[in-house]
C-alpha cells in the first residue's frame, strides 16, 4: 500500500485498446436478453436456491447470455475444447481482468456441474489469478480535504459514512432508518453473501445522518434518489423508492478528489481501505478491524498493517477520533 501526495502522478503504461465484441455477437446478445428459455429459468432458480447475492445472480445470467450468444447454440452442445477456446479468447484477446474472468469461470462451473450436471474437465484446470493492484491510502487530513469539495449533502454524507464506518458502497447506499441503533451507537450492515454485521458509528456521524434524513424524510431509505425532473432552479425535494446510484457517487467523489489537488485516480472503495488503515494507526486491534470490515480472513485485514502505533485501544474509540476529522 502506498500513501499519495497531492503532487504524485499516475504513470500510465502503454497498452492496446481492449478488442470489443463483434457486431454480430452484440446483436445476438441483445436478442437473447429479450427472450427467455426454460434452461435460463432453471439456472436462475438454482442460483437463487443456492443463496447467491442478487448482484451475483445478475452477473452470472449476463455472462451466460454472452457465452451462449458467442456460439449461438445451447450450452449442452458446446464442447470442452470450445469452452477452453472461449476462456482463452476472453482472457488473452479481450484481456479481461481477474474479476471479470472469475465471473465467467464461476458461471460456467455452476452452469455445467450444478444445473446441467455435466463434467467439463477444463473448468477444473482453469484458475483465475487474482490481480493485486496497489492500494492507495490517503491520510486522514487528505480524506477530510477531499470531502470538503463534495457540496451535495446526500453524496457528502454517504461518502463520510463509508469512510467513518468502513462500508462498501452498496452497503452504505442501501441502509435504511431501521438499521440504526442510536442507543448503542451501532449500525446493522447487510453485507456480501447476505451476511449481516454490527459496526460502531460515531456520534458526529449520527448527527450528520439525522440532518440528511430531515432534508428528505423518506420513510425507509437514508440515501434515496431524487426525482429526475424538476423546474429549473426548483429545490430537490421529491424522492424515489430506490437509493442513489453508485456510479453517480463515484463521479462526484472523483471530481472532489481532483478539485482537492490529487491527480491519482481514487475510487469510492479507497475510503474503505483508508478506514482500515486509519483504525489500525489509531490503535484498534486487527481483530476488531476485521470484524468491522466484515473480512472472513485475517489475511485480508493484515494488508492494512503498516506504520501503525500500538494497537491496544478499542475500535469504537478509534472510530470517534477519525470521525472528528470530518469537515463540519
């Protein structure tokens, strides 16, 4: 992990443009998306019964449509050698990263071994190496400076919550008023794989959430999307029954980072990395940070261990301290 300074610049390595899908392939994908088949329904049902997250189910189904559209025939009639060639095409020719290749491989593995009950040896041979990109860690002062450039109360509060509680973007945006336990200073987080966890929330962050909620008073959501249409100059008062879009939050955050003087590309998940690192620097134990972040393995949490002082204080106290740096 590497801290960045305002003057640091990202060095771009030369790389070719990723080849796009052929026009014929894209047309077949669109056609298949507009139709349905008994096999697709069965695959969706199997994924649902397996308790995959809705987002994973959607990605697997989309990957399956792309796969079938590539060969333009049912998966039962696609050979093992053709599957091997498809994996090589996506990884070598299209140069998909490990995350995208993991979705494709996971989809194929489940489709053939579970839904179709077919043995495909190539799926046991293939492995998806994980990319290990360098984690960029901002200091507490750098985080606070960037947040000051976020002017919309919804986006600013969402980003502050992600940072001060170590949340994933989707975890924060889908929070409801029922997930807050003011008496104990805790949030109930609905994490990946339908795994809930409790995380401490600072008093100042509770105040910010209260101010935000009073600005829209949605009966359920903390971060509802606004009505897309309004008269020019009219206040944004209408809300929708869905949270704000993560891509919009990302664009707002990246714009604020640039305006604050940083030239490296920072995403919203960077705030979660900063949370883990800053808690350890403030003396929280690795185990408490692991619990707060919802990491299954301590090895994941250990990547944040660097330049830390004695880690003996409780994480709830550390949360209070890093939250005090939030702009007022």
